[in-house]
């Protein structure tokens, strides 16, 4: 499983470095230098393997360099692609937190075990994320992810138990 860790921007400078906008706090320089990363594939392709040579900067202003990429033209091929990292190289998250890729696609059940559909996405709506559950016939249930609605996520069994909000 590959986890999206950031979005590559345009080339930076004349040596093939690239701007990176991380999706969350990850110190690339210390934890990943020399490690293998991947750029999201073009449609119909495979993820492109990359080796991180260097990373500098902090927060949303990072600049990265990859082995074998030495010019702005070579770097330009990677522009606007998502940077991916194998799950086993990612730090474990605190209890109750999950990487997007770990939960999207899992089947969702109500507290009585009735299938509601699959988690197909989520978006931020202020105080809570809203989870989108798509049923077999394509209907969507949108429910805020709150302690009273999300009853459990079991990655080992590959399932989510959720109590959708009552609608009037």
C-alpha cells in the first residue's frame, strides 16, 4: 500500500530540484534520505520509483532532489504528481487516526451489522470531516465523523462500523 505524502510542484532552480507541498508534517531530510519513494503514475501506468537525494526547508516550503533528475526539464515530468511512500515506511498514527488509503474502500456497516456501502471519500466541513459512504446502487450517505457516529474501524478485519446521523 502506498500512502500519499505530498504534492510535487514545479521545478526549482537549474539542478532538477522540485518544490514539495507535504500533506502532513514529515521530516523528509532526516527520515527518507536515500529511501525509495514513488510518484503517482500517469493514467494506465505504474508508480514511478524515485530515490530521494536531499530535502530542505520546512512546513509547506520544501525543496527535494531525486537521483537521476538533474535538470528542470527532467524534473518537469514529475510536476503536479503526488509523492507516495510505502505504508511500512510511514510512522504509526495514534489510536483512532488512520491514513486515507487505509480506510477508503472499506465496507461500512451499521451497529446491527447491516451493510451501508463502502467508504468512498471524505472532506473537511469545519469542526469534523464528513465521510461519504456509497451504497451498491450508487446512493451516497454523507455523515460527519464524530464519536457518536463512528463506532469503530477495524483494519485487520477490513471494516468500519458507523451510525449515520438521523435525517428528518
